[in-house]
C-alpha cells in the first residue's frame, strides 16, 4: 500500500489545480445570476410591461422548467461520459438566452426563452458540483466535502459583488447592458469549460443500501433542505418589511444586514468545510439546522435592528452548514450518482421559493413577526426530519 505521507501533498496540490477552473466557472456564472436575478421582476414590469399575474407566472415557470431539465440531465450524466459536454452546452445556452433577453421585449417569447435556454443553463451548478465530486473521487481525495463547500463559497462571493455591479450597469446602460454583461459571463464560463476541463468517466458502481430505504432517506433529506431553505427565502423577503413596519428602522438597514450575512458566510463555509474532514456531514448539518431554529426564534422577538445585525453570525452559520455541506451530504447518500444527487439538492431552492411566497402573503395580514415565527417552525421541521433520517442512515465515519 502506498504511504499516505508520501502521496498526500502532491495529490492535494494536483486536486486543487484541477478545481481552479471550476472555481472560475462558479464565480462568473454566479455573477451572471446575481446581476440578473434581483432585478428580474423589475425588468418584466418596466421593460416588458407585464401585468402582476404574468410576472408571477414567469417567476414560477422558470424555476419549474429548470428543475425538470436539470433532473433529466442529472440522471443522464451519471450513466454516460458527457458531463463536460453538458457543462459546455449549459454555458452556451445561458449565453444565448441572456443575449436574446437583452433585445427581446415580447412577454411570450421571453417566457419561451426562460423555459428552454435559461432553464438549460440552470444545469451548470449541479453538473459543476458533480464534476468536482468525480474529479475528487478519481484522485482519491478524502476532502470532497471541504472542496465542494469552498466552491459553494465562491458562489457566495459572487452574490456579494453581483447586485452592486448590477446597479451600476443599470445606471450606465439599462437592462440591455445588464443582460449583455450576463451573457459575456456565461461565454467566459463556456471558454473555461472548453479550454481547461477534460471529460470524466461516469462513477464506478458503489454499494448502496436497499432501494426503498435509500429512496426514503434521500427524499426526506431533500425535503428537509427545502423547508429550511424556505425559511431562508422568507428571511430575505421579509427583512425590509419587518424592519420598516415592525421595528420602524430604515429600509436601507435591510441591505446592510443581508450584506453582512453574505460576508460572514464566506469564512464560515471554509470553516465548516474544514470541520467536515473531522466530523460526519450529517452531524454538522443537524447542528447548523439547530442554529437556524435559534436564529429565527430570536429574530421574531427582537425590538431593535442592531439586534438582528448581531444575530447574523447565527444566520450565516446556518447557511454555511446547510447549504455549504448539503450537496456533499446528498452525494454521500447516493454514492455513484453525483449528478442526480447535486440536482436533487439544488432543486430544493426553487421549491423553497414556492413555499415562502404564500407565507409572506399571510404575514402581510397577520404581522411580519409571523414571517419569522413561520421561518422558525419551518427550520424546526427540517431539523426534526434530519434527525429522524440520520437515525435510519448507517453511520459514516469522518474522512
């Protein structure tokens, strides 16, 4: 057997070099989403002149189409050596979709674009995570969760920078410049895939628990992630309303608080990634879910905006644990299916957005503290589901 002392450093160095192109892809694709996403409803309202019901339909149809296409591609990619081609196709689809959106102002044509090209580009994230997992497995790395958490951190960095950049782009040239910039970012990602990534073989067959048992555990875990991320979406949607209507603070405080959380996520994702090399993923994720329950319960009781700002260390810890390690955990539950696992974990977010919307509407009638009480309940439900499924899943030793 080859000594771990003699091979660890070169393997680690080679693995890091192999993942650098993926980090570049994550940053530019993350930036493309971050400059467009926050202003999509404004674009539809002001540029396309869509009625509120049409805007709502658009915001639902896009994520649903992305979930369907990503799920189909996730299963296909685990059976054939086509992951690099899928990444290239998805990046080029994002480029084409953003370029077309820069010029099209017809609602139904834009809806067709978002349900085809833009939906296909949504496969970039799960397929990138799956590609990373396969590269790490082929190189015998024992730090897969840490590496994937680091890639997820790059996405958070993009979201810190993206919205301010988008505001400058809108001032400089409007939505046409905004979407053309997003298209250029997709094109850079496609160039990196084409020039720097090689094709990887489908993962070797791995021993799995009985199908029914595995299916129940996986779906319950993904459902837990969905309800906990719904709490996170509700937190973002309700923050400005809660501060202005309940705490009588400035609306700008919401941006400062959310920006503080995003900044704190970056070192915390690295920290939880490092902890994943010593402790089982499920234990860290359950810990993060518990922290989330505490955060939402405390926010529901605060009386001043500075208290919410102080609590962002808890919110960032919750996000870093659940979202930073969640994909690796589902991949651990589905050995040999990294594409399907990453897609299932990624699909939790659009489901979460669909759950959060009605709860925000109800809280508008009952009071915005109700939004955070609801978020605490959702997070608590996810915590219970994770604890229940972890008892049925055989113990996995720390790497």
